C-alpha cells in the first residue's frame, strides 16, 4: 500500500462508510430482536389457546360419539387457502389467508355435539394456520438476525479496527516524513 495523503483520505472515507454500515446493521439487529421478542410472546399465548381448543374439540367429538356412533361423514366443506408473500425489513414472509367458504348445513335431526365438534375443529384448523404463519415468521427473522449479527461483528471487530490501524500507520508515516523534511530544511539553512 502506498502511504501518502490521498491513500489516507480514501481510507478515512472508507472507514466512514463502514461505520455507517455498522450503525445501520446494528439498528436492523435491534429491530429484528424487538420483533422476534414480541412474536415469541404471542406464539406462546396462541399455542396454549390452540392446545385448549384442540382438547375441547376432542372432548366434544367424544360426546358426539357417545350420543351417536354413526356420525355423518358425508359433509362437504369448501375452503380457500392463499399464501401471499409480504416483506418485513427486506425479508419475504408468507402471509396465510384461510377462509371456509362453504360449511355443511346444520340439519335438525343431527346430533348437536357433532355440529359443535365440527365447528371446534374448524376453529382449531384456523388457529393452527395462524400459528404456523407466526412460527415461519420467527424462523425467517431468526435466520436474518443470525446473518445480521455475523455482519455487524465482522464490521465491528475486523474491518473497523483494520481501517483504524492502517490510518494510524499512514498518519505516523506522514508525520515522520514531515519531521525528516523539516530537519533537512533546517540543516540546509
């Protein structure tokens, strides 16, 4: 590397850019951590609700089977499932849209527990898909957080100290050259 003032200026400019990059990545890391922590609390709450709902669904199904051993299996359900990509901090995260378009008709002669169990399982299915969406989001954010941490650490502990060391060496070299030049001028006088 040539040790002159133009190299020093270039290195200072590069160091400024690296510092800005480190600052931006640190902010991104903080945002990702904040978002993950918020989602983790929601996922924990939803998982408990889902477990209770599924348990309730099976209990209702057991009651329906106790009332009538021959449950109707010819139900027609029409659903719509769409997965739409959304972006958060440049990370593509799937958004799951689930709708039950058509449910089986409730008949007067059917077992009430059968209808309740069916509704409860529909609710469970919807909750499972919502939970899956949140868990996919956490997984993708965690992966991005890991990559961001690696980049921040590389900038903070490798590139910035390297630039600072090179700048310091060039400054020292230029100061010594200037002192030698002044000494030579003094000798010539």
